[in-house]
C-alpha cells in the first residue's frame, strides 16, 4: 500500500481525490495549502505527491521545488537509480 500526499486548496476536490485513492487501498494524507503540504511531505515522506498548481500564497511549482530535495535524498537512500521528477502540463493550454 502506497502513501499519497494530496495538496489541494479546494476542500471538495481534496476530499474527492482522497476518497478515490482510499477506495484503491492507498493511504492518503491531505494538506489544505502548500505550506502544510511541505510540512507533511517532510514528516510523512509519502510515496507520491499530487499537488494542485493554482493555489494562493504558494503555487504547486514552488511547493514541489521545495519538496524535491527532501524526497530526492530519500529516494537515493532507498534506490540505486536517481529519482525521476516529471512536471505536469495543462493539456488545454
């Protein structure tokens, strides 16, 4: 079972995503904003982070940029191959 951190400022969206992931037997940790998400990422060390891009105060790109160094060092400890970080793009843009 994987642990997934969901960072989403819209409560309904955050709850829906968490519910769907829990139905697939994942452990879900949820954060209501970027700062809370960074704190949870450092404390819980999730297997995956799903992060909204458009959030107030700190957007998703800033959040992931701050999380990646912490998570990348953990990945190097647990794997011989370097971590892969992919940036999602908006398909409608």
